[in-house]
C-alpha cells in the first residue's frame, strides 16, 4: 500500500483546510464467477433440463441439513425433478426411518444410518435398484460412523454414501476427523483390493485446494481447510502408499473442470453468504480411475439452494450395469 499523502491546505475565503485522502479500498468480496445463481430461496417449480442425463445412470448426492426441514422447503420437488436412479443424502438429523422421505413405489430400496446422539448426523441411500450387499459404518470405528457411512454394492461399482465429521470450531474435533479419514481410506483400499470399483460420495467436509473455497487466505486454520485435512484427502486421491498398485481416487468434478473457480456446494446461512456467492466446495463424487471411461458428467446443481445450506450434486455414468 502506498504511503499516505500529506494533507494539502487549500485557500478559501474562510481559510479552510481540506485533506486530500485516497478513497479506502473496498473489502467487499467479489464473486469469482458472478454469472452463477445467488437466489436466497429454493426455486419453485423445480425444473431440471439436463440432456446429458439421457441414457445414463444418475446418482445424486445431497446434504439436506435436516431432512424434516428440507422436506418443508422443497426436497420432494427436487427428488421428483431429478428422478435419480440412486439418491444419497447426508445430515438427515433423524433417528428412525422417515416413511415420507421418498416415494417407496419409485425408490423400493431404502437404507438408513443413524447417529446415537439425537439430532445429529444421519445418512441414507434411496435406490431404484437393489444392491447385492449393504454395510454400515467403518471397521474399527463403528461407534462413531454408523450414522455417517453406508456402503452399497452394485454390479458395476460399490457406492459409499458418506457424511464426514466436521473438525469443529477451534478444531476441537480435528483428531477425530483425521481418525475418520484414516479408517475411510482403509475401507476404500479394502474394497479396491477386492477388485471393486468405488464411488465415494457425499459431504466430505473438506475444501481440497485454494480453488475450492472463496477465501482461502483467511481460512488456513478453519475446519475443512486445514493442512491436516487437505493432506488426508490428497492421500486418498493418491496411489496407496502401502500398495502402489492400488490407484488413488479421482475427484470427478475437478477432473472435468480443472481450472474452474467459484463453483461451490455450500453457502452458510450467516452473513448472506449465498447472496455474495461466498462458499465452499465440500461435496464430492470421487471415483476409482477404472470408472472414468464411464463418466459422462459430474454436476453441481447451482440453482437449487434454499432447502438446505448445500446444493445437490449429480454423477452421470454411461454403460454401467446394476
């Protein structure tokens, strides 16, 4: 910043002194992509005109930030409009199956994972197709992951619906988050060792790179952007250090959008973050590389904010069997 200029006296009939000051530089956040929608309420009606979906298997993922609340704000409209083949939801905040969540005639197969603590966590998978196997939680971390992880095995892939822990204010739960990441990697590597293709989906509560949040420079010790969390995520996206023959996973959205900035999946309710497009990309579809030839699209439904503080994601796969 240049040095302040000295005040310059200006003569007048009243011998008045005027100070020549430079205007202060604005500290207002400038959206990285101002063309994106910044609606403050959920759209009605919900219209999804996505020609890329034709002929593809559609998997959606949505952190609903309380399923009951999300239903009141438009969840059912989204589910009907998206018409995904498989829908993963996170942060349901319920402790028993909710019969009104989805149409059971469409989604005949419904699987719920619950936290022991009432009103926290919770995940679910709703599917039009029956998986051959479903498991809950992470081996060696069962007490803290049954309401955060559901693994469903289909013919062409194994899908992990995940709601990763938040490291918390002042990083009080960072150790627990790192332990979860360690057990999640072990889970993924075990599936890979068994010859399975893997899709790791959900709110993973990490912004992997500085391009995945609006203000990286002021959040280096904020939950979701610590070097510890980002390093753990990088480790899972890299070849397995204990067996380099097992490849890492691919962040499908970043794979298709390597240089894009400003596209986020979470906008906090405070400080009108949505209106300012001041967000974080915390939600992902990560794939084992063998699925990349089947990848048709990985999309953020930017316009569908307001029923939750997250927006839905959609993964499109072609030529896969269920």
